[in-house]
C-alpha cells in the first residue's frame, strides 16, 4: 500500500508540482483516503520526503583503477540518472523551498544516507590508496567540484550535460586543481 501511495505521490508531484502536491490529490490518485495519508505522514513535508526517498537512489561509484576514468564514469551515470530528478526538484519544488525556508542543499542532505561519503570522496580516497594522488588534506569543495559543476549545468540548461562538457570538467578543471599532470591528450 505504501509503495502505491508513494508512486501516486510521485506522479502528482511530477504533473502538478508542489502547489498541486496535496493530500487530496495524492489520495485520489492512490485510490485511498486523506486520513490514511495523515496517519503515515502527518505533515505534507513528511509525505514529500518519503516520495523523494523512494526515487532517490545513491549512484554506484565506479572502481576502474584510474582516477580520471572513475570521475568521468561517475559523472556520466549522474548525468543519465539524475538529470530528470535535478530538473524536477529545481522546478517543481521551488514553492516548497520558499514555504519551508529550506534549500536544495538541505533536501540533498536529508536524502543522503547519514555518514556516507560522497562519490567523489570515495573516488579520491581510492586514488590516494593506489598512489595516484598524494595523501594530503583537500577541501570538500575541491573534491566534489566535478559533481557540483555537472549539477549546475543540469539546473541551468534543464537538460543532460553534453559528454564533451563532462570530459572538460574532469580534464581541464578538476584534475589540474588536484595537481594531476596534463590529461588533455587522453581519450
């Protein structure tokens, strides 16, 4: 029953946005009643978060044995699997962020598994273990920059990011920032 309700809630959110994401609309779509929803999710934000959690899956972090390849493959996966979600969240939930006084950053933290490292923290950690990078402190903003840039491109264009942009982010921005030798001749 919960799965059917959350599927109906997702459909309502996608079609009507946050303003149309009401108990009445979700109950009607799920073929149930508002009291059933209220018992499980006392606040609309509780229902919203449960709905988003159902569709938010952690991305698998590649482990190819090469820093650059892992980074590019991870960004490709994010691009393919998260572009639609990023667009939905940015467009459909603006009213929610305004009403709740929260942000996309706070929503991301609520959806993330507690204590789990980011994909790029894992990628950099493996590169350090393999000796590709020195074991020195790096600011989280630097480590996670490729994902942040791809997400920014998704939000700005409301679309997937072109392959050449992904490669450019890794080769021309991130790897030089990490102090990795020129990778522009790699394919």
